[in-house]
C-alpha cells in the first residue's frame, strides 16, 4: 500500500485514481505526525456489510407494501 500526504494526493489525484482502478490501495496521511486518516481501495475489494440499525438491530422490521403512497408533504408533516 502506497502512502501519500494530502499535498501529494491533491497534486497527483488523477494518477492516484488510476492506481486504485488497477487494484492498488492508497493511504492518505495528514499532519506533522503523518498519521493515516483515509484509505482508497478498489470498489471490487471493499467489504460490503449489512447496515445495522444500532440498538434496534434484529428487534423489528419495516415493510413497504406495493400500494403504499405518500406525498413528500405528508412525509415531512407539512
């Protein structure tokens, strides 16, 4: 994995995106300590996890039936 500072990342943005498209990971560092604050990974290798509902996880469910209709005003309470 290649590590770049914010300045290097901004200066070489297009080249970094090409590297990511080729399957390489790129880390972006920031500050005096050059701490890694972000990573760019190819979409194909990114982990896809189910979104959790926090404390409500597995305690309920929401189903929208095919005949459900509501205007934006009704939804927003206008």
